[in-house]
C-alpha cells in the first residue's frame, strides 16, 4: 500500500491487476508484476495507441490489464480533479 494515496487497490472493485509498491516505480500504480505504470499505459492510449500497438510494444499486456488501468483511472478521478478551461 502506498501512503501517498488515501486508498489502495487491494480489494477495491477487483483491481487485482494493479499494484502499488513503495519501492517500485516511485510508488506509482503499476500493472502487476511489471514496471509499467498505469499512467504510462494511459498516456499511450490517450496518444491514440490501440490495444494491438500497446501489446506489440509490451507483449505481457492483456486486454484485462488495459481495462483495469482505465477503471483505476476513473476511480481515481473521483479523488483528484484537474481544472478544465470552460468553453465559450
């Protein structure tokens, strides 16, 4: 469990593919068993990468890993809000 977050993934909505370890990747949420952070994975998806492209670059990634990373991000949005510029 990472003390930098008010919550952790163990037992939360079945996040069994996301781990947070203080000594691994600076305590950032990672795909279990790997040094691939949820943030990095989501940035790739946000940049337009398909699941197939992600799997080509990171063959260990399964569709369920990506699904949980997205679900984890949606869960964390409840805790942290970024300012969004209002449209005219």
